C-alpha cells in the first residue's frame, strides 16, 4: 500500500515530526526541505525514510535539536561554521549565506563545517550555490564503511563529493541528434549542471534492501567481516563496502576525508558514530565547500561551457549528469510524492496526527 502527498504537505508533516522531537522550527524547516527534495528527485535512500532515525537521534541526544549554527569569518574569504552537533542542513545553509556573497565579491571562498551530521544529497548544497552564479565543490565525510586500499579495517567513509555550475545557454542546434530529453537539458530548462557521487561501489541502502528481501548482492560490492568477497547481503552489512574504481576510489575517499574532516577539525570516519541509529555520541563529521565566481578568471566561462556541453549533447543518447533528478522533481510537484503506507503512518504518529499518537 502506498500514499501520495504533495511535496508541501509532506514537508509540513516532516516539520511536525522534527519539532515534536525537539528540533527548533528553523532547523526543522531546513531538514524537512532537504529530505522532501531528495524524495522528489527519486533518491528515497536520502529522503523521508531517514526522518524516524533523525527523530530518534534527537530524542537520544545524539543530534542536538536546539543547536544554532555559529558562523565565523576567520579570514576574508574563509567561512567556518560550528554546527554544534545539530543537523548539517541548517549549518550548510547558514554558511553558504555568508560564503556565497564573499565568493562573488572576492572571486572565491571556502566554507568549512564542523561538529556536523549527515548532509543528505550532497548535490542539493552545490545546486544552491550554482543558482547564485557560482561554481561549487562539496566534500563530506561519513562514518567508517570502507577500508583503505590493501587494508582490513573500516577507516574511510563513503565520502560523497558533489559539483555544480550555472547552466549555460546551449543552442538546441548544437545538440542536434541528441533527442528530446537532451534538448530540454540544453537550455529549455535552465537547471544547473550537478554531479553527485559517493565513493563506494554501491550505496549501503541497496545492500540493506537486499538483506531485507533475502537477495544476494553482486560480487565486488562488499567484503565480509573477515575481508573476503561476499555475495551475502547480511554478511556484507557486517563487513565493509568496496570503493568504486579500486585503489583510485579509495584514494579519492582519503582526499575527501582530509578536506572534510582534517581541514575542518571534525571527526574522521573511524572516530564517528553511525548516522543510522541512536547509539553513541554525536558523529561530529564535517563538510568542506569551495566556491568560485566564474568571472574571476576573465574567461568566457559561459561560452566555453556551452560549447563543451553542446558538443556532448550533440552525440546520440547523451544527457547531462543530474538531468533526470530535475525531471523527476518537476513530475513530483505535478503528481505528488509516493510513500509506503507504513512509513506515512509512522510519520503521522510521530507528528502527533495519527489515531494512536501519544
């Protein structure tokens, strides 16, 4: 059974769940908006299914619902945000509100967030910067899930990185032969170019789903607790994920760890508690964002980017990274968001709106 809600109605329920758990209204709005956006973009692993976990963590004190991000500018183009062991979403928003104008004025700026938590779909944060005319890179570390290349202990997170830039106007004639969807990407819809990926071969959520359904997983996704390759999803959950691209992916995960945690003074992956349960203390992970104003270099970024993207879209069956997410988002705003009935009932109960709410 499923339930269909409008994004606005779903966001209202999410806000109510968080506020009832003890989250300040501004932070609750920020978190709810990010989770609903993920749901609309077809990324339910980072959508409202996370909300019960978040609420339980607030109740347990693992996330501080009363945290207010503290924003500082230690240097002219550097912004530091202490999330105060609260949610990452309002901390990143508060930091970007200061860092984006700095980047536009100075040419570039760096934003670091410490004492943070799960930042959800990393692409949402860089998208916000790109819509302000900036090129943006985001690095985030997560609790340990992967071993360093050749190692046998989980030491690195899945460590997502994301990139976005303003969408240049690509003449549809430059994308001749690319098909209807690609022509839409090529300027009829002015969404930013967004790339977002974690550095494990597969998201942990896919392994969780396989374990729940009793399905095997492909070899190459994970190893068991002893470090041996496994196709048993349950054994994989007790072991480690594998990096995409082998040693290269592991090296990138290490780079993200240095940028997101070492640089910001946050917990490294092997020091952080899980995002998925209410056990232990705050994860205290970190995020780092680099922002560049294209005009700072005196080049015709928009023109050169348009030429590149037109060349890409001019080839058969091509489309721009992230384009499908925006298509799904527009559809969700027209047709609503579909949730499992059981999840919807749990959210209503937690929001104090269900028949058995306590």
